[in-house]
C-alpha cells in the first residue's frame, strides 16, 4: 500500500481522467439490465426491472458538520441524496444508510442525528429500508458514512443528463454553490461579518434550507 501527500486542490472528487482510467474499466460483471451506469456528470444509475419498470439509484456521503449541528447536518445529508435522485425526474422512495460516527459521539447525539434523518425522510415520503449504524475510531471527520436512495419508475418516466443536447436550456432553481455558501457562513461567521457585513452573513446562512430539489421537480 502506498500513501500520497495531497494538496487541497487534489482533494474531493477525483479528476475526470482518473474516472476514465481507474473507475470505468473496473465495474464488475456486465449486465444488460443496467440501462444507465457510471458516467461523467451522471448522478443516478438506472436498472431495468423487467417489463415497463426501472429502478433509479443514487449514492452520496452522509455528513456531520459541527458548525451547523446534528439536526441540520442530518437534514442536509438527506436532501443531498434526495436531490440527486430527483434530478432524474422521480421522487425518492427508499433509502439505505450507513452511519459511521466517531467514538466521542455520545449515544444521545447519535439518537438526535438518526431521529432528524428519520423525520426528514418521513416528511419526504422516503422509507428507510436498511442500513448500518456504529461508532468507530478514525471516523472523526465531517463525512460519517454513506447512503443510497432509490425509486421505481416507468421505463419512459425518467431523465438523465445524457439525454441533453447542444442548445438545450438549463434551469437553475436555487442558484450555484448555495450549500458551500451556507456552510462557510456557519463555519466562519466572524470573518464574513467583518468583510461582507451582517446582512450578507444572514442571507448566506439562510441558504442552508434551500439545499434541496425535491419540490422543484414538481414545477
């Protein structure tokens, strides 16, 4: 096993060329039922269930961000998953969540986090069908696990970015980078207040509740 020292510019999602050379050639067994698999800019996989039904599946990290707290972190985690799925034009129906919290997180805090996830899923009509919950050494990061959401849809009842053509319009309903804006505002409030003013700080924090697309797909 080798370790690399990475700069901040190399963290996060891996480069496009790495996907091309290391991820896409290693996708396991080939199945004809996979209608939409991994690809650049694709959030959702699409799997044929036979007949006229398909399964849309997405995955994303779960997070616990100290500056926004347990409940808002849980809510944001749910909506980041749900929003990816709704970009396919289908409301999320089911979830499977893997929660790996740091050991210093007390069981009362774990309960608060899970309760907030459950409440938000219930509000969105999402059934949590399974998962894993634990506390482990070495997991003291803002990423505390991963989740999947999936929905059954009609064969002709979904969309993907691969269907877009040159000249098509792109509709942005909330704005760009609103999640990062809100989290940075909560994480560095004094810096933003000093450099941009209290009004902009309040506005930036308010965008945290806009980090979802579940209602936008019904427009």
